[in-house]
């Protein structure tokens, strides 16, 4: 919904829709700019098109494991905590599954691996919430202890799955590929559906049909549908990528449209107010840790299914990359603010940077430096935009100063009034 300012003459002037504001969609703009820069760089270097179906498939596949962890890490951050142990828990999940497969079979070992991840998440949550130790200290200690446990289980050596039915079942967890329909056609149908919904919702307000938010999706949808017979763009999705997309869709729906999501945001935004409102703050935060631990173990098993083995030092540093992607997506370290979809875009930015270095055949020496600079700049942009937004909100909610002589202040000299001021929404 676009914000409108009522002028003294009563005319309305639309501003940028809230969902397009840099404080809300900055990470999307950053990702689009990065793709444009890499596309121009590859074209100038005489290399194949960067945004080719093959390379897009590679980027999505490389993002899948990180994307799964980013979703649950974002949920923990929204609840007001953070978890540094997920990389070690993922390695433990892989080592547990591969180590127990000869005795329990794949499915039994897989279940034990997930339970181990959930148990570590439960331990983190209980110690943080009920004992009262800082989450940074607890999860840092868990990171070290679990990595030591992985070394004990593997005896410091790489564990490899033996050939047979169990190895085949492990591979089947991430062994399929699907080719999407023409993405131009799908995008056109989605845009037409958005335009139709806006037309139907504004059927009693003719002025709504003239807004750009209504006719731009309609024009773009028609153009994409017209071009789809000639312009074809299909992507091969791996099984792990489908896991990631399903998890993102479910988590986004729960956070936005359910009571659980609203209470989770309330828990991270103001725990005391949420507790006084009847929300079981401790329970929600503990369950976020449990979900994160389970997802980490699942990621570890997926990692092992592709390689058929796990190294004791595998997946080291994964937790910091997941945190970086979530922060890059605008998730607050202080809780109550975040979006799993934008966190996924943050993960795509980090993976696209690494992919761009490989495509352009650049050395990896500068990769960490550039990723760190991008992360700091993005976090700074979000902080400044959010601070400016809060200042505007505070100014718009200030009570009006009464005039000493109302007759001397005609209505046409009144200050502009922002529609929806004081509601807490743009």
C-alpha cells in the first residue's frame, strides 16, 4: 500500500510504496545491482552470459544448504536470540548419520541425527532461557563442545558411507533434478494475478485502478506473456533447492499470517510486554532453538548425501555465514525484526559474490575482504534507513499544537497531514 500525503488543497500525492522503500527492499536492490555488475563484467571479459540458465541453476544449488540454515537462523534472531553452533551441529548430524548407518540403516540413523540436532537446540534454549546465561556464551560453548564431539565420533578421520542400499537411500535424499517451466511465462501469470487482485479489491474506488501499483503489473504481465513463446528461460532445480524453497514459503507464511508468527515477533520486539500479554516467551524462544538445531542436522545429512562422506572439520564457519546472510537481509540482532525471504536474498548475495569470482577467474584472496565490506555497508544502510524511518514516525505522531486563535488560522493554511500517521504502519 502506497503512502499518500494530503496537501492543503486536498489533492493526494502518492509516495513510494512501503514495500519498495530502501529500508524494506534495500537487499533486493543490492542483489539486482550485483547481478548487473557481474553481467557487465563477464560481457566485457568475453565470457558466457552470467545470467544463463546453467549459472542460475548453479547459484540456486549452491545457496540451498545455506538458505535452509538462514531461514531458521532468522527465526532465532526474530525471537531475540542468536545461535553460533549450527555449523558444528550440522557436522554432528552428518557424522551421526554416517556412523550409525551400518547398525540402524539409513532411516534409523537419519532419525537419530535429527533428534541429536533437536536435542542440542533444546539444550541451548533451556540454558539461555531458564538458566539465564547469555546466548552468545552458551552457543559459543556449544559450538566448541559439539565440534569436539564430532572429532570423537569420527576419530579425527573422514567417515565415508559404504556402498549398498543405505548409500543409495542417502543419495536419494538429494539425488533428483527438476526442470522448471518457462520462468517468463510464470512471472507473467503471477503479475496478471496481482493486477487482477488489485482491480478486484479496488472495484469500488475508481481512482485505485489508475495507480501504478495496479496498471504496472498488468502491463508487465501482458508483455511477459507475449514474449514467452520466443523468450524461454528454464532452470534445473536440485532436490535440496526444493527443500529450501518449501521451507522459505512455509516459514514466511507462518511468520506473516499466523498467531505463532505474530507472537514470535512480539517476543523479540518487547519480551516483557509480550509476557504481560500472555505470550509464553520462554517457550517460543526455546522452540526457535530446537527448530534451528533440527534444521542444522538436516543440512549436515544433505551435505553428506552429496559427498557420501563427512570430514571432522566440514561445515566450519557455516554459522557465521548464515548470520551474515540474515543480517544482510535486514534481520535485527536485537530481535523483533526480520524476513526469511529477504534473508534468503542476503544468502543469494553472498553466494553470487563467490560465484562471480569463479566465473571471472579472480583470485580468492580478495573474496573475504569484499564480502566483509558488502556486509558492513549493507548493515549501515539498513541502520540509517531504519533510524530515518523512526524519526519520521516520531515526528508524524507528535500531537498538534493548538492555535491561540482558531479563527485566525484558516484550514487552507494547515500543515500537511500524512494519511495513516500514528498507526505504526507506512
